[in-house]
C-alpha cells in the first residue's frame, strides 16, 4: 500500500511516517485512539503528548488529501481517534 501512496501522492518512505501510518492502513475502517497510534509508532515509553498525533495526521492529510478540511482517507472519529477509510468518499 505504501507503494500506492508514493506513486499516487508522492508519499515519502520515511520510517517514522511509515510506522505511524501503518496500523491505520493495515486495518481500514478500524478506529485507533491516539494512545494506540502513539504506542504503535513510538512505543510505550513515549514521553511526549498524545496530541502530537494530531500534528502528524495534519501533515499526512496535507500530503494525500484533496481537501484537508474535508478528508476522504484519514478520518477523525470525534472523541475517539482516527481511522483510515481506504476509499475516497
């Protein structure tokens, strides 16, 4: 799937972004809490803020979404976290 992202969107193959994005892409439609994304990407010993995930999501959306204010791929589930839709709405 990362090959698709790189080819279609110019998505970089940086390890940090790949690790961060992988669980969302691997399980499209499944909602991930910020804590779960942090643990997956950075490990349980991460000492930063879970809200850091919001910044990473914003940056990913800028790379792959046509309209970041109305995303089609990375969706916010208010009060819970994020999910990857897998299909453009």
